[in-house]
C-alpha cells in the first residue's frame, strides 16, 4: 500500500486530474500565454522531488566479521 501511495501521489499532476484545470486557471492569471505544458513543467520537478524524498532508502550495509572461537570466550 505504501508503494502504491508514493507512486500515485507523484503522478497526480496530470491533465486528467480534476484540479488541473483550476491550477491552469491560476497560472494563466500571472502568465497570459500559459498552457498545459507550462503547468506540467512547473509540477514535474515537484513530483520528482516528492518521489525521491518519499522513497524508502536502503540502510547502509555494514560488514559483519564472523566470530572465531577465541572471540566467543570458549
């Protein structure tokens, strides 16, 4: 479920999203020639940043030295 939520939240800024038209309207108030490509070019870097920051990081692998019989105290 977590992997689905991360992947789904990153790909939300698409033209099929119901809020995309509203975002396009807000952008067109400040940039008169703005279109779908303008809004997508603003949201793609944000989506990639969210993807990187929300993705689980693999912990650093530490090398474990096998114990010899003298290390075990026997």
